[in-house]
C-alpha cells in the first residue's frame, strides 16, 4: 500500500475518532443540561411543570437549544406552548454570571386560562392567538451582588414590544425570585437593594389602535371621544402638579396618546437609590417625589 493510501486511512481514522469524541462529549453535556433543567424547575417558584421534545448542546460555545416545549405556571390551569428556547452562557469568570436567553414562538391562545379575564377584549381586538417572543441578556457579579439586565425584550406579533434595561446593587437572584413569587416579601428581600439605572420603552405595532377600537365598540363611545377624554385627563394632571419633571413626563405621554409609536421612561440618578428610601419618600412626600429622586425622564425617541 503506497504512502498516499496510508495517509488517507490515517486522516479518515482521525476524522472518525474526532466525530466519536465530539458526539460523546455532546451527549455528556446534554445529559448534564437535562439534569440542570430538572433541578432548576424543582427549585423554581415560577415554574410548576416543564417538558420538551428535543435538547441540543453546542460543544464549542456551550449554547443550549431546547425545542417543542410546554410549560405550566402555578397561576394557570393549562400549559403554554413554546417553539424554541436558546440559552448561552458566556461565563469565563467564576464570580461573574453572563447569560443570554432567547425564547422564540410563545403561543398563547386567547382561550388560555391565564387570559380568561381579558379574553372578550382580546377577541374584540381581533386576536385568536398571541404569538410572543422574549430576548434577555443579563450579567450578575456573584461577589459584588451587582445585577445588570443589559437588555430584555418581550413582545408579540401584531401588538408591540417592551424593552427593559436595569442595573441594581445588593441583590441576589434568589431574593429577586422570592420577591417575584411573593410581592409581599419584596420589602424584606430587596431592602438593601439600590438602583443605579433603569429604562423601559414600548414600541407599538397596532396594539393601541386595536385596543382603542375594541373599547370604542364595547363602550359604544367614538374613538375620538375616548382619546379626547384621556387627553383632557392628562391636561388636568399637568395643571395640578408642581413638579416640573412630572409636567414634562405627562406632556410626553399626551403626545404619545395623540400619535402612538414609541415611548421611553428612563432613570439615571447621580447615585444609586436604595429601594427602601424610595418607598419611604413615596409614603412621606407622595409618588411625584420619585420623579426627582430617580431622575426620571420620558421621551418619544430612542
């Protein structure tokens, strides 16, 4: 056998060995990922049950892809169907958690138990199913207890998108989950938490027009009258407030009502604000005092 044939056999053998090793490591990672998912669901206060058809782990970037999923929450009677969930861990520092999550194809029929209270309105708006999506990228410094929600986008087709970013100090994922699962525990779990930045924006994709038309038909009031009444209410609020930042925010809200599109609420305090101080300020001085405490601004442009 000549050298060329030997070389081809060696290369083929190496490729087969590499494929076997790759498959073995991938199966090992997928087994670990499945066990971790099961553990997370058992410990979660937000997920009651979760099942899926396929799970794949990419060897090189450790990206986990889960397909054909159903999930049941404690507050709903039936499950939610999801096409795909992608999770990527960018963790290189053991003290830093850096995770990207993307959820594609969240299918929620308007007859779902979680939408029971608003089903008549959604039906009147022309929705049979809400097809949603979610993207989330966050970082958490385990040692410093600094949480950064770099970007989270949640929305639905033919409705709109909400985008959120948030930077907080003195917080733990466990405390945040407890607060989400039991709002009454929020003051205890988050009393040493301070917020340094927050932003929430909404981009409309026909949801407001649909809602306005549906409410008009159900209440038998013209759309123009509903909008006029809302603008009049905002004008009264502008006249009755002495806080300039609140006047500016209400003015931006009025413009958004007149022409829905994009609106953003942004907080950039000079120093992080403890949530317990914000609670006391609101109780003593009223909610409007939070506008200056958190340096809140409302704008109609990104």
